């Protein structure tokens, strides 16, 4: 278990960090929050408010005591470079997840894999290729960061038409598709994908800022597999990735079984 000290972090951000720690625990990474002075002195990672002068002073003293300690500096602007990780405010789950993965890699780069998830934070989904179709650059970057941190190959498109073109030239394992797009909307794009026999088995996750029963009915009629409400929650994203991993593993097993029980072809020798 990795010991993490939270140094002078605002209460809302502490709550966010605690929720992220709970989620990553399902991925084989456990973080124990150091709260007492003795615990902080032995912490392996420190998340601190770099906009707070007191926190920076405490951090400087702690670095002298523990040269190998890793800092995640949270600030609006880049703090003075000292080889530590920097996360820009406003803080969100995706940024925290990426920073924790990098910090854990930096702390223990050769830890073994466990429970289907690599201990460095990289999941066994690393051979997946995902397409994100969304006209929001912010959403594209968030998903690219979160999925890329899992080792997933992420491609993005800002229009449905561009996404369809990319689908015609490349094979994808999962598609995140925004409902509201310039030109053809997400429902139309989803229908087009599901009508294509070579693409219809690709899971399509619809991204929407609203999730009314009417929207869900439209999505179901279009053939989408899952709905994901924006802003994207880390917990739901992890659930969807795990669900797809399980689905793919089950499909691989069924194919192996089918090959194992298929009859051996008979060879007939014709004699002249």
C-alpha cells in the first residue's frame, strides 16, 4: 500500500482525492492517506497545494528529510521546476488518475502485475484501440488522457463524418460517441455503424450531457451499447473498460472452445 500525504489541500479537492483512491483500489492500487505528522514524515507521495506558500515551505523541508519522496504539485500555473509532477487546476478525476499512475511508476517502476491490472497503473487493456468522436476538444483530451494512461491506443475525431472515415480505414475495439455533433448527430452515426456488418459488433458508448428517458430510448433505437453522462466520471469510465475487458475475454474463450470442439477435417486419398 502506497502512503500519500495531502498537504494543505482545500477540502473539496481532498474529497475528490479520497474518491479517486477508492476507485483505483479496484484496479490493484491501494493508497493510504497519511494524516498524522509521523505518517506524513514517512509518506512516499505528497499531493500539495503549490499555490499555498506554507505548503511549499513544508514541502521543501520534507524533501530534505526524504530525498526519494515524490511530489504531485497542484497549482493554477506551473510551479518552479524541481523534477516533480505538476497538475493544473481546476483539479478533476482524470488529472488525478494520470498523476497517480505516473507517481507510482516513478516510485516503483518494476512492480509485478496483479489481479489483471498492472501495479504501475497500466491495465491489460493496452492492446485495445479506442475511437473518441466528440466536437469538444476538452472532452477529447480528457478521454485521451484517461485512456492513454491505461496504455490504450486512442484516436479522436471532431465530427461524425471523420469518425466514420477513420472506422473505414482502421479497426477499433470501442467507440465513445457524442450525441450532439456538427453535421450528422450521434444517433445517425451510431445507426450507420450498427448497419455495417463488419463494424456492428464494436461497442458504442454514447456521450451525453443529458440522460432523460427519451434520450435513452433514442440511443437504444440507434443501437448504442451504453450511455455515459458528461462530465465523464472516472468511476463509470473504469466500469465500462472493465466490462469490455470481461466481454472480450468471454468472446476469446468461446472462440477457443469452438475451435477445440470443431471436427477434424478428413482427408480422402484418391487412388488411381
